[in-house]
C-alpha cells in the first residue's frame, strides 16, 4: 500500500489502518462515533494527502477546462473554488473535482484519490486533441493536504496564520502561511461543518499537522479517520465517488444537474444530451429507516414485491440517532415521503424517501 507523509504519525497515535484504494489510511484513532461527534461539536483533523492535485497553467488553461469540465468557469475569480464534473464520452462521471483559480492563467484541480491518474489521462487527451496553449502537471506527490473541520476550526487555525479567516467566504481560498510554512488555505470541506482545507509541500505537512494538534488540544481538537469522514459526509448528503456514482452514472441521475452549463460545449455533452432526451429512469435519493436495522451498500430497495432500487451508502447517523442512506431509486418512487422497504438479509425494514441533506449545520 502507498503511504501518505503522515503515516508514521498515525501509527504513533495507534490508529487503525486500512487499505483504502491502495493507500494505508487511518479509519479511526478512538472510534468512529467519538470522532464524528468531535467534528460536530469541536474540531477534528483529517489526513487527506492521498487525494490528487493537478495544475493547469498557460494562456489557454481556461479553454482546456471549459472543454474538459461541465461547469462554466469564465466568471471564476482568483481565490475562488468551484465544483465541477469531468465526464467521459458517454456522459458518465469520471470525477467530481474542485477547481482552484490561483492566477489569471493558472488553476489547481483537486481530484479524488482513486481517479487521479484517469483524470490526468483524460485532461492530457483533451490537450492533445485540442492543442490548447497550456500545460498539465500532476503535483500530487509533492503536495500534502489536511482537512481541519468543525465549529472551532477557525479559532484554532487563526493562531497559526496571519490570514483574515473570519473574512474568508465559503469556497474561497488564499495563499498564505500556516505555522510559518507556505500553504493554500480554503474554507471548504467534506463534513457539512465549517472548516478549512490546507495544502502545503508534502515534506512539510507533518509540521502543520503537529502544530494544529498542539494548538487545538485545549479546544478539543482530535485526529479523525476515514470512518468518521464517511458518516459525516453522508449526513451532509455528500456523495462518495466510486460508490454513489461512477463512470456509468450521469450528473442527471445524482444531485449534480446544477453543475451542467448547457450553453457551452464540453466533452461528453452530446451523450449527456441524448440521455436527457431519452428521460432519466433512476435518481439518487436520500432515505431514512423508520423500522429497525441499518441499510448497507448493495441492499435492495423494494416497494411491495417489486425491486425499485439499490442502496449505495448507508449507516447509522450519530447526530440524528437514526439510520440513513442514499439509494438509486426508480424515478417514479424517488419523491420525498414515498414509503419503501429495504431488504436486510432475510428481513424487510421500513424506510421512506427524504430530501437532502439529512443534516445541516446552524449558521
């Protein structure tokens, strides 16, 4: 397994290590519920160094991204982050990634860990075909990434940087220093809480990790693993690439239709347009279990004797104290309030379709 620059830190903290897409990653340090609740009530620190970073620079960097991604980026300002989708030629989602505009002709794309190489190859093929005057570089191995999440995040981080964090809006970033180390800090995350994503040189990220844990100790900051990251993102109605969507899934079937700007051309648009015209037969919907049991990935969703869908993500929500999940449901049954059942082993547990997100923090 590949290891992040913080692997030895996790071992020293007695983290439980698992294989996550070929990476040795901490799933928990104490337990998932403890780390989950710490994120909602105080703050937690996640090692996300396994994710990918790709730089696109040059006079026609924007033209490349306009063609490769579904989102219209023409109005994006320096210091702004935008979520976008990268599609294949069949209109399926290769990745949902974030786009950081770092200069007038420079961008950093943050990819999912498992799609880093295919994203780079897709962008490279677009560049080779269109011959835009720009260059692409995978800087993932040189880049470390931490997620500081929770209501106390700002109070912890502001003591390690001169940046006006209070004035930083959601999905915006700045180039600054954290603990004296050059870094990019964005107000963003994958937990549904306020928080920050911090990028710095891979060989220096351990210093920032240590300084943050030291600074936040009195305020309840804890390291957290992928287990809590998964339960937190699901409560917030956020999807996991490769599980809630894949290259066969279109943005029209999941809550990503808003990422499509139909007035511009982009790779995969003709196929996506064809899918739209034929009609969408299934939708990714949220559900909560009203009976007893927890619905897990792969479980069938039923309406009477008819199979109408399949669970993609499911867990017990520590914040809401109930079992929730996401499932692909036949469109006719995907409306909020619809009563359904989930086949759990030999039993049927009652559930109902609900709107997303399951949890929304108070401002």
